[in-house]
């Protein structure tokens, strides 16, 4: 006889034993039918208890199966995010972390417990926390997934760069949360492996719930309960007997009607005998209960009682809700991830692919799901990628990384960097693989552009006639161009890794180090004039030295561009000597003019004037009959010739070197010059600053000659009848302007052919000034001069 049959007849055997004992020990004052009745009742009760135990065992088995399924589902989603090579996090409405994945622990040097319940301001430096919080607020205000470029500091202090997507989400209670996914793009840019070792699976085990037994007597409408049953419904342990109405009172108002309907359906054998409802405890807390019941009938088929078992499934309900929320969060994380995420089975068939993968492959989800992951990879990349994957797995590596090309429908190519990891079952057997794929097409294009720019820059550096070099913080040469090598190779030195004192003579090296130190000290570019040894002797260089900085703005090296100006210096020196010679010639010329004027005025003209005066005196005496008679016509002729000779001599002297220029100040000399043109037909006006006064002789002569030449040009070439002269003194020297309103001329051709214009410009330039000539045909000419006063 099997166990179930034995258990089935056990109550009746027990009842028979009781009756037998009762008959044998009875004093025959109690009738046999009474003992038979008592035995049958006892057998019925034992049978009912056995049924309840069977139901209880079945419920426990079913509950364990559901828990196992929930656990497997939770493990799959948790493993999906925990194994991902990206930082995932969720914050509550005040910005405190409620979830971070293991990637955050590995990469930020903090335990998970250091994040949960804390805000960014409590974890990160103020500047980073401010950046993160502002980005959070933007994503929440826009109510959409928003990408950001964010930075962080690794435990060793290095700056790391993250491509982050933040998005709003809500939990089961409708609370506003913020989700985020961040990918470490600094590692990706260096083409290094992205994935980290898979972390332990998330265990959300549901503890076994408490169970209670109850019996509802339909005749009395009262319910007998075990102590555990009373506790499940929020009553005191001793409150084991209640009315059915009191039992309904503890049920949540929204569930009472459904519970009644289930019971009524069970009475009619129309519905399952299992239901789930909520109870409200006296403290207001809500608990979930699952009840299993059986309706019993008497011999006539009348319902007499309902027996059942209740299980507190509050923790299981909370776990299910948490699982659903977790699954939704993980789904959102995967769907909004800025990287492609794909999950394949052991045969390589795609089980899951997020939108980023479909975007990379330019395929619809149904075109990706179920197909081999190699389908969209460029044929030239498939074999190499597969062999690298197999080689890494054979070598025991946790992750395998590689770069390959996606071939899209339109034939275009997208470059991707992918990291794949094996997924194992509970026994450690590989059951598939998970891959993280990042679109690096733009990075590849940037690398190509960078290589092109480097080649172009290298061509410029190696073909320029300037000397180019780079030194580190200790003054050691890190880079030199071909020009540097070709010039200084005669020194017989290798420059890379050495400083100036190791390759140049001590006096020169000391000057180099002093100029370098100034740039390091002031952190700005400077220009220096330095000497350097060549095979033919020392050469002079004009060196521009400047700071070279890293991404944070810190100066990490010193760059230099030095141009050989030896020939320029020699040419400048030759020009300086020529200018000095020209200046001396002008001074000698003016001195000679002064000498000639003096000789004319004090010699020849004085004699002519004396003769003129003597003749005029004699003429007057003759008219008075005082002297002998002389031919008056001859005397008049001589007097007229002498007078014209004196006038011409004075005019020549004034033109060569007017005495007023030596005897008075510049404004008076210009007024005298204007007076010389009164009979020329031009109306010349002058406006001179009275504060100018007397100036150094060279300055006065230069301004006077410019005005003189300008007036002569206006008189001889412009055809103007009005000339305006203005001379004023300012903080930066003298300003002269001579303007006519005549025919004008081509300034460029006149400068090439006219010595008068060249003479004016050269005079002004020799004294450190500037002369500008503006002229337009039929408009006139304006000559402006700026001359510093020493």
C-alpha cells in the first residue's frame, strides 16, 4: 500500500481503534453508538486536517516555483546591467542615489554604500557636483533623454571624460526619478578595452512567508483561526475566533467585493478556490494575503464549513513590484543607452538588441532579432574579429575587444568599437555573450584628419627656414625640426633628451636658460634676441618662446621658433649708417646754404647797397647843382640795375636760407614763407599753434622745407587758388597739414618720379616722423606730417 492510500485510511483506523478501546474500557453505561459517533467525528476531523496539510504543501511548492521564476527573471535583468561596460545610476527627487551599478564602484573608487542615499554634493567636489546637478535639472525640465559631456576624477587624480544620457522616469508610486547612463569615452578614444569583469548577480531572495489556518462555520458564521492567521490579519495572537463580518472588516475596502465574489463562486463551484487580497492592520499598514479554501458539505449536500490556509505574501508582492520597477529601469537604461547593447545565445543568434544597435546597422528590430550577429559586419572584418574573439576566450580573458565596420543598407560604412563578454549559467557553462558597441565613425574620421594635420604640420616644421624646438619642464629637448639639426649638427651633439648646458657653450646656454625661465615664470609668450653658434661663427636669432599647455591649461612644455636675423641685422646696420650719412649731408647742405646766404648778404649785397646809396646821393647833388654835371641817364640805369640786383639777391637768400628761420621761431618762419607767395595768385592761409615756440634747428628746418616744397608744388602743378596750412602741437609731437584744392595727381607714380616728394618724405623719416600724401584727380592734395619732438 502506497503512502497516500495509507494516509487516506489512517483516520478511519484511528477511529476504529478509539471505538475498540472505548468498548473494552467502558463500564457499559455509555452506549456503543455514542462511541461510534465520536470515532467518526474524530476521523472526519483528521481527514480535514490531512487535506489542509496537503494543500499547504502544494502551496509551498507553488510558491517556491514562482519565487524561482522571479529570481531567474531578476537575475537576467540585473546581470544585463551589472555586466554592462557603462555607469548606470538612478536618483530620487532630491538628487540622492537610489541605485548605482558595479561599474561605478570599480571606476570611482567608492563602495556602493557610499552612494546610496547621498547627493552629488556629498560625494564629489563642488565644481563637479554643480555640473552634475545642473545637467540633472535640465533633463528633468525638458522631460526627455538629454545627452551631456561630463568629467570626473579617477582615484589617481586623472581627468576622465564621460558621454552621459540622463532621462526622467517614475517608480510604481509615481515618484519622479532620474536615470542615467555614462560611458567612459576617454578609454574608448584610446582604443582600450571597455568592459570590466562581470560582477556578482543581484540576489533578491524572497523569504518564506508566514502561513495561517482558518475554519469558517457557515452555521454560526464564525471563523476559527490559528495564532499565525490572526497575526496575518493584524489581530492579536489570542484573537483566534471572530465573526465573518469582523474578518471582512480587516480586508482592504477595495478588495472586499472581490473576496465575497470568490467565496460565492466557490460555493457554486464556479470559480477557483484561490484568491489574493489586501488587509489593513490597525497601524494603517497594508499587507498582501493569498488564501486557499475548500467548501465542505454534509451528507445531504448542504455547505457546512469552509476551511483554508492564508499566506502572508507581502514581501513577495513587494519583491514582485520591485522586480517590475527594476526591470522597467533596466529596460529604460538599455533602451536609452548611448552605446549599442546586444545579447546573443551560444549559437550567436541575437536575443536582444537596443535601438543604438539597430541604428548602427540601419536595420529594423525584426531584421536583427534571431539573426547571427555577424550578418551586418563588413565581410573583410568578420574572420579577423571572430578569430580574435576565440583567441581571447581560449586565453581565459573575461572580455574581448575589437574594431570593425558595419555595412548599412545604402552601402555606407560605420566604424564601431565593440567589447564582448561570455554569459554563464549557474553551473558556469557559457550560454551566450553580451556585447557593448560604440559608434566610432567620427573618431576614425577625426583620427584621419589628425594624421593629415600631423603630416602637414610635419612638412611645415621640416621645411621652414626657422629653427623649431620643444623643451620639457627641466629644459631638455623633446622635439627639434630638420632645420635645427642641419644647423647645429656641426656641434657634434645629439640634442634630444639634453638641455642647453650640455650642447652649447656656457655663456650662450646661460642666456637661453634665463629667457626660458622668464616664460615659465610669467606663463606667456616672449620675444628674445639671442646668439647661437654656426659653422661660420655666431648668428643672431629672434626667438619667440611660448608655453605649451595640456587640456587643463597647465603649462607642460616650452616651445620655441627662432629666425636667423643675422643678414637683417647687417642690412639694418648698413641702412642706419646710410641714414646717418644722409642726415649729415643735409646738415652740411643747410650749413653751406647758411654760409652762402651770409656771404651774399654781408658781402656782395652790402657792396651793391653801398654803391647804390653813393649813386643816389650823387644824383641828388647833381640835381641841386652841387656836383659837376654827369649823364643822368647812365646814373639812373646803374641805380636801377643795382636795385634789381639787391632785390634778387635778397630773394635768393630768402629762398636758400631765410634769416627768420635762424632768428625767430617756426610759426614766424611759416608766416614769412606765406608772405613770399602773396604775388603768386594763390590765397595761402596759415594756422599755427602759438604754444609751439622755438624748436630744435633740425625740426624747424624739416617742417619749413616740407611747407616750402608743398607750396611750390601747389603753385607750379595744382592750378589751385587756395592753400591751407595748419600746424599744431600735441602730446605725441608736431602735426602739420598742407592742403590745396587743385587738380590732384597719382601719388604712386609721382613718388616714383618726383624728387621733391621723396625729399620731403626722407627728411621727415630721418627724424623719426611719418609723411602721408592723399590726392585725387580734380579734388586736390593733402600732405600730413607727424614729427616727434625730442
